[in-house]
C-alpha cells in the first residue's frame, strides 16, 4: 500500500529499453538498461515541464502504432500484473517513453539549412548533451548534424503541450516524426508521468540526470 501511494504521488522506477537517449540514459535490446527514478513532485500544482527536463510520458495515439501491451491475454494473469505494477514489480500498461523537453506551449520550433542547432523562437538551443558523433550519418541533401537529421518545422507548440526529442538525435522517433498528428508531434502535459531524477542501477552508472536550461541565451 505504501509503495502504491508513493508511485501515485511521489514517483516510480522505469527501465530504459532503447538507445534513443544516449549518452544521457543507456539502453539497448538484450543489454542491461538503466533503471531510473522518475519523480512527480516537480510538476505538482501549477508547475510544468521546462525546456531541458528529461521526462517520462505516455505516448499519444500517433506514438502508439507499434505498441504491444505487456499484459497477458489471460484476464486473471492480467489482473495479477496490474497488482504487481501498483508496487513497481511490473511495468504499467501504457506506452511510456522518455525524451528531453525542447520547447513548451506557444513556442515555435524548427531546424532548417544553415541553422547552428535546433531553433526555438528563432534562437539556437544548447545541444552539449547530444550524442556526438551521431549513431547514423545524416543525409546533407535533406538535413544536417546540427538538426539531428532531416530539416523540420517551423511548428508552434499548442498551449499545455511540450515538444520532445531524444538526445540520440539520429536514433530517436520523437516529436519530429509525429508532426502530422492532432498535437503537431507534441505531448499534452497531462500525459507526463514525471521528471527523471536519477539512475539507480546498474551501480556503475548511479547518478543524477542533468536538466540544463537549454534555452539560456
């Protein structure tokens, strides 16, 4: 009961399943992915995710095309799994993802030929945390390394939403790849499950997760 209450009001653990947030968070198929603690207190009340925060969120419909529920087809087993999830011994039955907030509601995001970085309201953001060199080469005819892949935007983020990207820019299916949906690729704040606070396993990677002010001029 205590664990369940903590997960509801304080935070819970998640496992990183992919490499989309390298080098900040480690994960890959068949390897020991980082286990992270995601706290909810930072977004209580009128507080919202800020640019630079690394967040866990539930994907919207356009993000869920390849999602497969971890629940058993047996309804009894599925109920047991729901109970285990309540005490963090099984994953939640939702498509939870982890990315970094790049921009918030009302801001305009783009990256075009000649831009030195992702641009928010016409200004380049800090990209010191991005994986370099990139996992995959960028086609210079349609994009750039500064953009982390193909050119995109401009797109103005709806109020109450956030635009997110992976730190492993060329290996992340993030907001850039869902810009034709009803939210223009962004995530409603109500879908945010919390802010990534720290890595607690494996022991060799224990430590906090930085949330730099990426829009600082």
